[in-house]
C-alpha cells in the first residue's frame, strides 16, 4: 500500500438514507466541489464515471419511496394477516 493511499480519504458507497452522506452532498452543491468531504464516494458500474448523476438518481429514488411507498400495517403478535397488498 502506498503512503498516498494510506493517507487518502476512505472509499464509501453513497447511501441516501445516511444523513452524513446527504450532508456531504449538500456541501458539494453549496461549495461546488468535494474538497471538504472527508470520504470519497464509489461510483457503481451502471453509472459509468458520473458520480453526480448517480447520487441525484439515488436521492430521487429515496425520497419518492419515502413519500409514496405504502406503509405496511402493524400486526399484533399471534395474529395472522390477510394479504395486505389487496
């Protein structure tokens, strides 16, 4: 392992449900760069080399799922549930 690699920022997969990752994204938008970000985000193969588009898409999916996903009803222990998707 090289000294530069040892001292560099750790690689992390972007997780839209992680508040710190969303804060890093906000700082990127606010300051126009990743200079203050303590981590480096990994770009998945299906997004090529475009980190910004990958993060935008994952955030859109996260917020749409959060707003429009049907909640699963709570079940009391010992009760059987009829099909909740109907």
